[in-house]
């Protein structure tokens, strides 16, 4: 059997099965939103997600590390 670890996902047996199962919708275009709910601009989406910090407290740790290093003579 051929090594399947380097295959793109769609070329694996599972990927081919998914392509067959969802063939009717894989090539469909994304539906347009209704006029009452227009798509949000990229700028507004960025405003929503910009406060998100995946590593809470990471910036504080970096600041403390920088302060500690600058106290060591800037090494």
C-alpha cells in the first residue's frame, strides 16, 4: 500500500468519500445574505476580534521579562 501521509486531504480515501458525499454542494456558490443583514466590512470584523488575546497574560509576561533583562545591563 502506498504511503498516504503526504497526500493532500482530498486525495485520501476519506477525502474522496467526503467529495462523493457532498459533490452537489462543494461547487455551489456561497449564498448572498438577505438585504436586512448585509455582510460586515472587514474593518468592523477586525474591531470585534482585535481585543481577543489567545494567551491571556502573555503581554504582561513579556513586559516583565523585558524589564528584568533591561535591569541586567541590556543583554
